[in-house]
């Protein structure tokens, strides 16, 4: 369900202890597309690697396709926290284990993928007050999807970062099957913006430690 990118442990003591004695705050990089033919996992892995390089934070990948939630089927509203199904309880435990989130997703018709909205709607308190960054992609970068997603994050009382990363992927960047021809070449111009997201997340989490 999660994959940990390779990066050195920084002994700052910031955050809770993770598996293996890593004390850094945990950030989930959520793969927000579940299509069978998708480029989102590669983009999320690239973003996770860039975010993790030299970071004070610990980044893990969370793939919604592997989480495999059904369409929202809890009989009671999530805000009550009374979950009937084990898939909801498992998702709750996973989300609660992270201190912050980076959501990576494409823009669909000016919006964002339905499975991502579904995953958010399963829970409520587990998201509250946690910082969140958005990495969108599309032929124009995905600003419309980010706008919609930001409104939902506000409804969940998450703390969206002020700046999103919008990856522009044109038809010239993909082959006839929709796969990226050269992921690194296409995405490398945005590496600085992604590193800036790590700085912003670190600042938010450090502020939390100080209160």
C-alpha cells in the first residue's frame, strides 16, 4: 500500500518516530488516479524523490488503486467516526499515521478524479489540521482541478499550501498509448517548485511542533 523512497535519515528529532526509528514527520504522497493506463504513479514517484532529497521529512507513496476503496458505503456520516467496514477502519489508520499530505492527480474536465474525492469523503477527523500540497498535471497544468480540490480541503479543515505545483504535460510529451516519452525531461523544469513544496511543508510542521 505504501512505498518508502530511498533517502538518508536526518537526526533532527522533528516529528514522531516511524518504522525503523526515523523521527521525521511522515508525509503521504497520494497517487490520485486509479485508471488502468495511467502516468500518475511515475509522476508521484518522481515528485516523492524530489521532495525527499535532503528533506527533514519522511515521504511515503500511497496508491489509491492499491487502497481499493469501494464507492462510499458507510451508513453513518464520517464526521461521527463510527466506521462499520474494515476497509474504512484500515484507511482511517493509514491516514491518521501521516502528519501531512501531497496529493498528485490529473485534471479531468476542469476537475479532479472521482476516486480521490471518494477517498477523502470516507473520513473526516483524520484529515483535520494537516498540511496538504497539490501536484496537478495536464496540458495546461491542472489549475482548475487544484481550485476545486482546495475548496474540498478547506471543508475538511486541512491546511492547503499557498502554492501548488502544476505540471504541464502536452501531447508532444506522450506516445500513442498516453505514456510519457521521457519523464525526467518533461518534469525536471518543475523540480524547483516541488522542492519549494517540501520547504513549505517543513515550515508548517515545524510551526506545529512549536505550539
